[in-house]
C-alpha cells in the first residue's frame, strides 16, 4: 500500500554534514493517516534504535545522542521526510531507515511502514 525510499546517504568526514530524504508513495488515503514519520538507525552488531520522530502538529523527538546536531522535518504534503545531520561523529555510522506509521490503530489496524535503508559512513 505504501512504499518508503531513502536517499542521501554516503561517506563523510567527522564534523561534516549530510541530508537524508525519505519519499513516501502509495495510496493517498493511507498516507494521510500516517501521522508519525521517523528515522531509525542500525550499526553493525547493534539493535535498531530511534534517531528522531516528527508528528503531525509539529512535535518532534530526538535521541539524546543526536540532540542539537540532527533535525527532522517534513514537507507540506506529508509525503517527504528529511533528516539534516550536522557535526557528524564516527559513532553515527549506521544504516538509516525511514519509518511512517499511524499513532493509533485505525479500524483495528496499526499502519507501520519501513524503507530499505541508506548507509551513512563517517570517517576520521
């Protein structure tokens, strides 16, 4: 019903910046109820962890490790999410995944979609 495609990953030196994009496509009626957009990441040997989320209405949430350095945003159509990453550190190296979900169950269904991920590698 819904597809998420991440882009913008790559190799960057510590202290540099990258901007990730997540394009959401599919049924407009389904996309319309995906009120939570988020970014998660998974480093080798680690579990997937939350990086940042944004909810319809403007509320945002960030992991402590990225506060002050990363910024999550979305466009007016709610079909594109961004993650601006500044002052990158070696420990930010991971595969970054885009997530879109409904905050509550709609008709008994909890909508939750994931992208394929994009690699971010920070070097010294």
